[in-house]
C-alpha cells in the first residue's frame, strides 16, 4: 500500500469530521435516552458502550465513504466539488482502496463482536444498508430517505446492545433522526444540483427544487421536531426538554428562511450548523 497517508485520510474525509459527528450523535441520543429511562443500566456499561459506539461510528462512516467513492468514482470526476477525491483523481488505486476498506471493516467487526448476538446481526444489516445506499442515487428520487435509514441505524444497534430489544421510544427517536437527516442532507445536496442533473444522479434536492423547496424543508423540519416532542411525551420528560426541542425546531425554520439554496457556500454553512443542532438535541435528552 502507498505510504503517503494523506490520500487515505482524504478518502475517509478525516479532515471533514462533521460527517462522523452527525453519524455518532444519534448513537449518543440513543445511549442517553436508554440510560436515563432504564435504572438497571450501570454507569460503567454506559461509558463502555459510549466508547465502543464512538469508535465504531467513526470506522463505519470511514468505510461508508470508501464504499460510496468506489461506486461513484466515475461520477465524481464530473462534479466540481468531488473531482479531486482520491479515487476520482486516481491518487489511490481501486485495489488499495479495497484493502483499506477491508482493514476498517475488520476493526469495526472487532468492536461489533463485543456485543450480543442481536446487535451483531443488526450490525451486518447496517453494513448491507451502507453498501446499497450509493445505488439509490441512481434508482430513486429520494436517496436521502434511504440515507436517513442507514445513517441513523446506530440507534437500533445501541438499543439491542443495551436492552436486547427495541421499544416505542427508540422507534420514535429513529424516525426523528431520519427526518433530521433528510433535512440536512437535502440542503447539502443543493450544492451539486447542476452537476447531478448533468450526469444523471438523483436526489431530494433535485426533486424538491421543482416546487418551493424551502416550504418542503420547513415541513420536514417540523416533522422531525414533532417526533422529538412525541418522544418527550412518551418518556414523560420535563418542561426543559420541550423548551429546547421547540427552540431547535424554530432554529431550523429560521435558518432555512435565510439560506440561499442557489448558493453552495450558504448551503454548506447551514449543513455544518446541523452539528450544533445535534448537540442541542443531545442536551435536550440529557436534561429531559
């Protein structure tokens, strides 16, 4: 394998950690929710799972980037934002990328094997979703929906790992995060609309752009907010939780209002601000 490590770091978006953070945050939501609502879970187990899911989330997001780029390398060459990615620019060979991918998947497997059988099975399901996701950009106008299902599947793994089951609260949290992901990744996708239309890739950004996209994004953010409100109602959280969640919902609406969806820099800025939004959601659950 080439000893120049920088292209490999670029391949896994190491210098763009927001993607890993947005994948790990839903796991932290689930960990915090289940720990708060299950008195029999010890603090040591919570900390252990926090470390394992943080490491596992980073590894799987890194692996997902490689899988995505292996599928999309020929498309990436034709898109201004992605043409310099290591595979598209041939800074790394396909063979070496696959070797690196297998190393990451092996490390992720070592972490997965620390959990119970239900979590292990769910982990392999998650890998299947990661592999399928790049293909959805060719097959459906709503690939961000599938991304939301895939990107937040860590919530399901956390639930199985801590309780060996999935309850209503976990399902509601999962749905809330799916709509949140659709929200921020649609905004992210507006950066590439012209290139995607030219090369034939599909996205919710393209689909929504045809009919008042801001109105649709407002509705999606409202649905995400309502699911978080449902979660708080089900779990009988305190007033502070609902105040924070409503604030987060208003935050999304205001940010969309002022975002210029025709300006890639404006879209990227709002996308990155979803990291703060995720931290707000986490604080709400912790204080709820």
